[in-house]
C-alpha cells in the first residue's frame, strides 16, 4: 500500500468503546431491490456482503419503520416483527468479514409514495403538495395528528428493537434528505403552530426513544448514529445557522457518531452567516470532538478518499463508488489504486455486480455518476 493512504486504515474507537477496523463506511444507498412487501430479497444478500467486505462500518439502505412511511419501490422494511428473519440474513452477510452492520431507520413523511402506502394517505408535519421519488405528478400530504406523531416516534423505537433482535451492531437515525425528521426540522416543511413547530423537538424525541430502546433491549456496544442534511435549497429552509443549533443539541445526546449528508465533501456554505466557508470543517468544529463525524460526497478515487479524511472528519462514507467497484477499499490497501473502476459502464459484462433493479436505475440516470468519458 502507498504510505500516503495509511491513515485510511487506522482503527477508530467510538465513544462506547466499539472499535472500527478502518475509516471507511458504506453509505446508506437506496437500492430498490427488496421484495415487494419490504422483506429482504435474495439478490440483496450478495450485493450487501460484497460492499461491506472491506469497510469498517456498513449501513443498509433506508429501511422503512412504518407502512405509511414507504418512500421507494423495493424499499427494505423494518416495520414488522415478520421482517426480522430476513434482516437477520442481511446483518449476517454485512458482518461476515468484520464490518460493523448498521441499519438505517427511515420514514418518508410527506415524501412517501401514495401508491405504496395504506389508503394512499401521505402524512407529514404540515399539509402540502409535492413531488416525491421518481414521480412526475404531485400528491397531497395532510398534517399529522398529535397521536400520529407520538406513534411515529414509538415506531423508531420498535424498529430499533427489531434491529437488535436481527443482530445488527447499530442503527442510524435518518434525519436527512427531506424525510420525516428533516421535515420537522425544516421551516419549509414544518408550518405547525403547536408544540411541534419547534425545529428540534421531534428529532430529539426520536433520539431519546431510540436510546431508551437500546437500554431496554440492547447493550453498551450497540451503536446509535444520526444522519443530517446541513443545508437545503428552499427559502425558508434549513440553513447552516439552524444546523449549528441542531448539532449543539445532538452532541448532548448519547450518540456514537453524526453523519453529514453531502453531495461533495469539499463544498462551501451557500448563503447566510457562514457563506463561502468550508461546510465540513464548520460541522467538524461544531461537533467539537464529542463524537466522530462522517463525511461523504463525490469520493471516487484513492486520492479523493485521503483528501476527504484530511478535512478532519474521523470517518468517510463511500456510496456511489462502492456501487461501481465493490473492491475499491481492497484495491487501495493492496496498492492497486490505479485499477479502481471510477465510472459507470452500462456495457460492463459483470454489470458492476449490481442487482438488476439498481442497474436499471443507473442506466436511467437515477444516480449522478462519472462516465468513461469523464475519466479520460
């Protein structure tokens, strides 16, 4: 291995004493490959096993905690005890070669798909009209009742219990990318006038419910992470000033990592008080060493990986690149970084070892990916 990549392979001990073998994390990528009822499909097992093989920590695709929260076709479910058996197979495959296996717990909120949920009734913090994943038409979402909000918080706890029973090493609370927790934080989505107008109340109640569940059903080794989106394009919307406040709340909770959802790890703040400043460095400064911060965004080469780590983050999540080349980490470790496949080839005879539904999404341009021409 080229010595300049050594730091990528240093172990990291989390604040609960659990050690990760290196600084690589498999990002929680939507793969739309579960069975129609959300149970784990046979095709998911080799896909997740190969992507988990060399990383320190592996995170599943966003896994739905309630039937009413489904936001993708072929989305894995962790909403029912009947899902546990398949989830056990998935956890075993992800952990097989030494990675810590994390299940990302998710609810689509207003971005749930009407055609996949009971009665087609979409709910969220406030009533609105919007488009969701892969849709050209708009749909309506109604405002959640107080009882529904409390049921949803409890559902995050129940999903955590199922993750424990399925043998996962932890959960990641999905508070990013415009889904339900993000929606309560965002002034674009949250127009409520009751107690839930507080940008942080729902998010922190979910964290507390997950922590309580782990105390009741798990142990100190169980990992709890939280993913967030630091900015959004809407105005009003989540800006870095609001994210700074959110982080100040989150670092007071017994979490084990935070995960910033970014398209490019080296991007700058778009507007406001911190406009023009490096986003990931600001986030790392605010976390203040209280727990590791995962950085992510446009990491396709060995040099991209070490440059990302050199921003100061403790861990780097790799998503699209591990879909293109599941041997990415191994090639860096073996000194074969020049052999890394960093572009999407729709004619690849091995089909990038992807499940067919995901391959078709790649071909349709669902994920922004480098092409062969980009790598010339």
